[in-house]
C-alpha cells in the first residue's frame, strides 16, 4: 500500500530523504505481508487450475511448479482479475450459486493472486508447499477417478483434421450391436477426443444412441456430449437414463484445426451403468435443448439476425407439460454471445432466475451442474424463459468483424441461441415427495 496523500504540513516538515525512507519502509512491510507461492498461491492453483494447466492438460502451460507460475505471474494476475480464468462465466449476483463443479475463485482468492503478482511473485518457504495434486492420466476419463473405469466405451470412425482450415464436421453412424444385451440404466457418460491431440481439436460434439425398445418404439438418448471445459455427466443420486440394446450410434463432431494435422482422430465416449436389474427411482433423459430462437413461422433459428455494430436480445419460452427436476445448465451461443439466462415463471406467477452467464466465451462449453439440494424443481405449467444477448460491436473482444451481418449457422462466425438443460421428468407423486423433502430441509435449516 502506498500513501496517496501526505498532508502539506507533514510533507514540508519531512525532508525529502525522510519521505523516501518512509515510503521504502511501507513497501517493505507490504512485501513482508505479501502472499507467497508456497503458502498462499499454490493451494489455489492446485485446486482450481492445474487440472488443465499441467503437461497433458488443455491449458497452454503447466502451473505445477513455482518456476512455471512465476514466469506467468503477470498473465495470471490479468486473467484472474478479468474473470477469464478459471473458465466459469456465471453471474454471481443472481440465480442459483451452488454447483457441483464450481472451479471459480472467491474475491479473496483473486486478491491473493493479485497481491502476490504485485509483490513480485515471491516464492516464500518451500517447506510449506502443499503436495502436488494427483494429475489424472490424459488417456483416462475424468470420471474414472470417482467411478472407476466405464462399463463400456464406444468410438467414432477415424477422421483426419486438417492443419489449417475452417471448422470441420464429422458425423459417422456406428452400430451398437452387442454392446449391451438387455435394457440398462446409465449412471454417467463422458465423451472426449482421443489422446493427446484429439482433445485439442474437438471443439464440441454429441454422440446419441438412436434406439428401438421391445415394443418397437423409437427414441434417442445422449451417450456423451462434449465441449471445451465440459467434463462428464454424472446423474444425481438414484437417477438413471434407460437405454436399449437395439440401436445405432450417431456421432456429431465439430473439429477446429490447431495448425498441425491430426491424423485418424477417433472420439470416444465412456458409459457407466447401474448394476444389472437395478431400477433407479428417477429416470432422466440427459441434456435436452431449449432454444431462444423460436422462429415463429420461420424455419428453425431464422429469427437470428444481427445487424453490424448491434447488441441484440432474443427470448424464447417453453412450457413444461410435466413436472421436472433440472440438474444442469449449459449455455450455447457463438462468437457474438455475451449473456444467456434461464428463468422459471411458476404457475403462481412467481419468477425466479435459475442460472445466468454474463461473461460468456465461445471458446468454452461449460455445463453448470446444480448441487442436488438446489436443483430446480419445476411444477407442470412452469414457463422456462431463455434470454440470449449478443454483442456484435467492436467492444466484444472476440468479434471477428463487427461490420458483418450475422445469421444462424454452424460455424463459429455464425450464431446460435440455445441452452442445454439436464432434464429428469417426474411423476406428480415424485414431484410432491421431492418438494416436501426440500420444504423439510429448509425448515430444519431455519430451525437449527
Ligand atoms: C478447464 C481448464 C482450465 C482451467 C481450470 C484453467 N485454465 Fe487457464 N487456460 C486454459 C486454456 C485452454 C487456455 C488457453 C485459451 C484461453 O486463453 O482461453 C488458458 C489460458 C490461461 C492463461 C493465458 C496464457 C497465455 O499465454 O495467454 C492464463 C494466464 C491462465 N490460463 C491461468 C489460469 C489460472 C491461474 C487458472 C486457475 C485459477 C486457470 N488458468 C484455470 C484452461 C484452463
């Protein structure tokens, strides 16, 4: 801390050298008080950064050692202060704030990093350095750490991603023959590019199972949805997704070149099952897409039209025809996307913000997984209001060209406007029971 203001009487009373001395002493006190890598900064990096910033991770550099962190201290300071790192784009002033996968920093942690960088990134006493965290093998699924290896793994057919090109898509269909021999409940899914380069070129993708049940009814379920920064989908306790043995696997992969050829890339998806014969209480359908671009009488998303240098808002509504529990929220726009939110308007007229990102970045596809005890429970008749805000001005740092008209399309320079919500539809009886449990929990908390 530097003195901003020295009273005139005092400054004339002090000789110039005394002032310098005083300021020097203050700086020394500040440096002594400054956070150090070993005691203060490493615990934050280990907890919130090194899952990506390690030699095998998707981050551009490792932050495991003091030498590495010190080299990047000023960039770390800048990215952390601006809220760009770690990637977590939720507005912390509205909506639900308890998430299973929250990697964001508290205001205090941000201050610690800022003060550390400003003090010259001191190392401190290496003997207090916490042990480095276990870094998962890049070949493994992240969920393997928690659930063990998946029950089965499916794979796309090979595709060579060009070194320098625009977006590339690959949508092969693969047989599901013989993977499971009876209907089963899925507990978790995780999809990724192959190790090591596939993960870098796969911007996002979906793999769905188009299946036929014993009565001949057709439906489809996601066996994996991936995006940069998104982990696997572990369904809430006692919640599973039913899949049938008969069907076909449809891959839908969106690749982005990385200036080197990635030969014969094959995406994979791991699927964890509940034990044979086990029927979970709640059945989920996984992530379901809700658009803001309703289109009216226009073709899908025909109503996305961003004039040059404009900021545009778009809203879409969806009425729930059954009660539902929402377990996760994943916004999706492209390079002009700035904000997206999901609000619930309950049948009694009450309106509640569920989740909102106000610092969206197209480079990330993060799924915000609500903690079980706050996962929205919506009665039949609830209106979901999806709001998208695009910024096609020069103020948007990743806008490739604010002079362009922008319409709907697959490429990053085109736009989209939808959210993915993890949906577990409920019977009336299940809804009543879960609501009563919440009320009981709230009362217990108030009481004690
Ligand atoms: C989910 C993965 C992930 C996490 C967690 C993460 N980062 Fe990053 N980080 C990346 C990726 C990928 C990039 C490069 C693309 C970009 O800048 O968005 C990056 C870029 C950066 C950069 C810019 C590097 C440069 O040369 O410009 C800094 C600094 C940084 N991260 C620091 C951090 C810090 C500090 C944390 C934790 C507080 C953190 N990151 C957490 C993945 C991650």
